[in-house]
C-alpha cells in the first residue's frame, strides 16, 4: 500500500510526519530521510495493531497536489 505522508518542521528543526489516512499514526526524525524511515515503521506497526484488534485497515485515499497563487 502507498500512503500519503505530510512532513512539517517544528521550531526546533524536528521533522514531524503525519499519515492522514491512518488517524493517530505519526512519527518524526531529525532529517527528512530519518523521518521517512521512521514513518514507514510507524505505519507498519499501526496496521499491525489494527489487525490485532480486528479493525479494518483504512485504504489510502488522501491525495495532494501543488497549486500556484499570485
């Protein structure tokens, strides 16, 4: 599965990552590469937990794009 992840940098420079299609699933890292690695692990653990609880796995549906503004 391919989930959209959103990267945000806080005031300390930490990269925070959220997964819109998996509420409650998030991670962080000191760099984008570290944050990507960590969020993959977070997604895997999140899905594993949902399976163990017998809950459905949300399908990846969120999309993103860029728009130009003047």
